[in-house]
C-alpha cells in the first residue's frame, strides 16, 4: 500500500469534515464542500441536480425528515489524485430515525469528482446509487459489502 500524498490527505480530511457536517445536519458546513456549479445524480429526485443551491434543497428536505442525528459510516474509501483533479468512491451505510418514527437503514455507493479551486478541493460532481434487483427493478438498499 502506498503512502498517501499530501493532496490525498487533504481530500480525506475534507471528506471527513463533510461527513461530520452531514451527521450533525449542519447544512452550511456541508454545502461548503460543493462547487457552485456541481452536478449531482442522487437517489432522490430529480434525475439530475445542476447546482449546489439545488442540491442544498435535497439535503434540507432529507434533514427535515430525520429526527436527530444521522449515523453515516464510510467504508472502502478510495481516493485518486492527479494535479488539480481527483475522484473518490466509497460504500456508505446510512441509519436514521425519521420524524414519522420509522427507522432508515440502507447502503449507498458514492462517487465524487473534485477539482482544486483557489487552493481548496471542491466537489464538482457526485453520483449516489443503490444496486437494483434486475428481475423486479426494485432498489436493494440492504446490500452490504
């Protein structure tokens, strides 16, 4: 295993900060990691989100539906960096209690593209997905790595 570069460590620290903000439902700290023109393919509608402002609305709706903090665990994070561009992918386990009392417990796959902008790594593209059962075409959120 290679020793992580300073750039990779900077990206990992930024992603750790993003996860802490997500767990705390701190929308300002969370959105500070996204470029204004970020493009996102999320598991929630719409099909494509074309700005950080639009993505913020998805997070606000999600946070409003959750009672208390969000348990968010990142596994198998891989970071690749070249010059001012990087990408990361991981498996993430998400657990929470909804405001209606139901419990959520699911896995997602997350791929993020980042660019170094004004000496800061910013997410410019994010893709979040769940596997599907090809027989039923239904999401399979309970899969595990």
